[in-house]
C-alpha cells in the first residue's frame, strides 16, 4: 500500500550553509534519531539577492501511524515529491535522482539558489509518498493526505536583508511570509483608453499585510512595456490590497503595449508586471470649420457634434450644419474608439439678411492645458462684458461659478483630476473651451 503524506519535518536534520551550489548533497551518516537538529533559530539565513545553499540531513522514519490507528506500520520507502512555500527563486534536490529513501535510511535535501522575496520566515512543507507495509491486512487502503506541519513538525526557511540580522522564528519582528505572491500581477479594464485623462481601475491581490505607513503606487510603463522611467498614475495608503482608480496622464505617447505594476513602499516590494497590456489611443486632431453662406462644414465626415454659443445642438451630428441664426459655432469630433478632439475654433457667424453673411474666427484661450494648480483664460480681443463664467465636468455636472470675473484665472487646488469645460457668457456671446486637470 502507498500512502501520500504531506510531510513538514519527517526527518532528523542538520543544516549547513556553503557559498557554492552543490550538484548533489552528501548525507550525514551519523544521524540516529528522527527529528530536527539543531533548533531553527540556530540555523543561518538566506540573504536576499545572494546565492547560497543549505543542506538538510535527515534519517527516514522506520514506521508511520495513519490517523485512527492505534499503532504504526512499517515503512518500505519514502519518496519526496515537492517542497511547498520555498522563497521565490530557490530550488531543491536530494542525494538520489528519484528522491526515494528506504526505511531508516539517512538522506539529505539541498535547497539552493537566489531569492528576492521579502525578509522573514517561510514555513515550508514537504510533500512525500510513503509506501507502508500493511502486514497482510485484507482491507484496501486508498492514499491519504496528511500535513504533518499541523502536528508540530514545522520547519522554516528564513530570509534576511544584506545588513540585517537573521530573524527569529516566531518573533513578532519576523513576519510569516508566503513565497512569490506578496504582490500578484495587477489586472485592469478596459484594453484601450484615450489620451485625455481617462480613468482606469486597477485591481491586485496580496498575501501580505503591509506596514501602517505603506503606500501602494501604480506604475505605468512606456508604450513599449519598459519600466526604466515608470509614471505613477495612482496611489493608495493601505496595509492590504484594494482597487485603485487611476488617471492616465494626458499627452502620453500613443501606443499599444503599456503595462502596469504595483510598487509597495513598506516593506518595499514590486509586483509582477501585468500579464496583459493596454493601448493609449491618440487624441484626434481638432476639427476645422468652413462655411458656404450659412452652411457650416466640419473637416471630419463622421463623428461630429455641433454647438451654438457653447450649447449642444440636438441632432446636429453630421459633417454639415445649416445655421438658422447668428452666433458662435463650434464642433467636436469623436473617433470610433470614443476619443474626443478639442473643440474647434469658434466660428462667429452673422446672418444680417437674405443670404448676406459675415464671419470671423475667435476663440476662448485657456492655458496651460492640461493644468495642475492654476488655469488662465483670455477672451478674444473683440469680446468683452462678461456676465458669467462656469466650470462644468465632462459628464455635465456644474462644478462651480467664477465669482471674480476680472481675474482671468481659476484656482484648481480643490478640483479633482478629469476633463472639464469653461463656459463664459457675455451680452452677445457664449464661449466654451475644454481643459484637463491632472
């Protein structure tokens, strides 16, 4: 009969560090009794980003007692299958190619390599297959899984920083760690965003509880997926993972291989890079308006939306628009992917009689755009007598009205990042201009 057993510490062990990785460990034939030697706190540590090797010498058990049996059964052999929760990057081998040991035989496991996992203690478990002699029992016994670490057979691999002492097993200053998955690769939707301050929701998982001062930063690569100079697009002060809403900075280079990773500050660790990439779409060029008498034309054949005096004209979405009244006309273009251009320059159309038209181009100037702390604005030279000025969010919400209309600037300190419109009304005009806060 073969019983598959989840073994944490089934063997009597000594632990030795060397600077050179050995191809195969050599067992200590003087080991007599099962159990661990020495105490775990007396064993050396792996050092982050340094290559080391540790050899576990052991003596196999002679018998094993399955749960519910009053006495043990002789062991024919034990085969080590895998070691769980080794710090990321470490490997293992034994002194046998098939990793199989006879009852009572001395053997060894070598753990070697280089890890950049966090400093702390990693509780490892050793999966093994045990062939047990059931001594003529007529009953078939299916394989059973047992985790001996739950029965006190714990063993820890410890990792420290280069200039730090080896952490004590069980110490509150030495956290229990999960190998490789302190920060998993982030996920996100959508797969494409417009280069105009669009938002993107980032989700990620962490097996760690971070320090109270920790900040998760979402880092964005360049258009080729390179993180040589990452851009931070969102942050979260938290000890545990949670979704982060991020804003794509405007004016980035358009590209289709942008990737994301998470950078935790305390302790400092960087996640795996996102498996998928996303595209930052270019902002379409600003449309141009031409006129043939009272028929206005956009330079785009589709995707248009016309405005009169800053107000949307319902249903005016074609390339051409026949004006029926004087006023300041603008048009905005939206691409099939949903990216919107800047508003066109204002076309000042005056209808004074049958077929008699006069026109002049003028525009509300806002700068810098995008803006962070302050936004300045200036009317065309031929316009004056402002009656009101209002800032609207791109979703149509009124954000606030400007109280001092003579200042010519807006304080953005309390304005959230996003896309906005500044609408200014005078006695005989209405002007609207879009701006981005980031």
